[in-house]
């Protein structure tokens, strides 16, 4: 369903509710992961996170038995399982959801059985991790396991440093401060002029979208009310691009006062874009803001006219 609205500043807002996003190679971040079985409860099967059209390889310490290694219920969801040497190959035909669970029983040539649950990662759609290769070790004693643990620790340390640096920059960012004001309802304290307010309702979700113009900046405030009697509305991510089909992201600041909106409650997402995000080789261009739920469905798409930017 689409709503076409053409206010004075030629600002086009489209509501794209319950529209599944097509698979794109760049939406996932394939990675290599180490799984040490002794670190997990023996009563629980370890999880493997897969993605449609991307191969996931299990690397084992010893050879697997092709006759006794099986993936239950794979038909129609995966290509036939490959078990050769010390590797097991999975290839999903399409994306799974976190609710999809397939039992993979890997049997080694010595008779050892290792169960896995094959599913999708419970993360935001565009940041969802996919296991490209999983190295499986029985415990930490072996050299390979020690080496893999070291690499895993170094990777975790690097990610933490990057995350801390991002938080530090956000704390000192003026745009993030403005986004925080809008998300918390303090519109009068932000240096913006309200240009348009649009009320939309789709199913059980009501949205009040406010468009702001600023000196060298533009902003969007989206108030969402979840009227579903049972299911929470969970925020996935926001994306700002000059062309949604290209996938090239533009920088922006965002804040949401409540990422999980329980039935009957409301939450506010605020986005602030600097003039630099609108700049291209052709001059200033219009931008597209997309808002996604955690299940990957596009909830909202707002086209921002570059004339919102005041000198």
C-alpha cells in the first residue's frame, strides 16, 4: 500500500507496510566463527546461523561419516547436505527466520555424534550475522583450538574498540544531541522548523511523521503506536540513501526512545541529517529514509527534499 502526498516543499512520503525486502548480497556480514563444544551445555545443541544463497561450512577436528550425518527436514529449504573429509557443507536455498529450526546431526567416523540447530540470527535484518565457516573443536586443549580462541579474542577486542569509538563520537555529536531532543519530545529545544505533519495508519500500527527543516540540516520524527493486542513492534534499523536500489548509505544521527514497543505503547524515532549527506557530484540531491522492523520488513519510506536544508 502506498500513500502519495505532495506538500508545499514537494516532500513525498510513502508508507510501505508489510513489504518483504528482497535478498541482497550486502545485507549480511559473512564471518568465520569458532565453536568449542566444552564451553556449551551438553544438553543443548549449538546453533548455526545461515543465510539464503550463502554457503556455511563446518570444519571438524576429525572426519565425518557421510552415511550417518544428516539434516532433518531439509527438502525444499536446502541443497543436499555435503559431508566430505573434515567438512560439512550447508547451502540454504532462501533466507530462514529465527523461528525456523532444523536439526543437523553430525556423526564422526569414531561414532561421536554432534547435534546442531540450523537457524537464522536474532538480530536486525541488515546487521544479521551469517556463519560462513564454523571451526568446531571438542575443547581448548588442542593447538588449533587455542589459536582459534586467540583470534576470536582479538576480533572481540577490535569490535569493542570500534564500538567504544563510535559511542565516543556520538556523545560529542551535535546531530545526535538534536536527535535525542526530538526522540524525547523536546522539539522546541531543537533548532528546527516543522514543515509537515502526516498521520498514517497501517494495520495495528499508527504513525505520526513530522518533517523538519533546519539550518544546514533536515530532520524526521516518527511516532509509532502499537495497537496490536499481542505482538510487540520491534525496531530493526533506519537507512538513509540517495538511491535505495544502490544500497550506498549516507551518514546520519538517530535516536529511538523505545526500541521495543509493547502492545498499546508508543515509541519515537528521530533522525537528523546534515547538509553533507545531501551533497553529490551533481549538487544537492534528495534522500530516502527507510525504517525497518526487526523482522526485515520495511515499515516506512520517506523521501526528503533537499530544499529542507536552509542556508
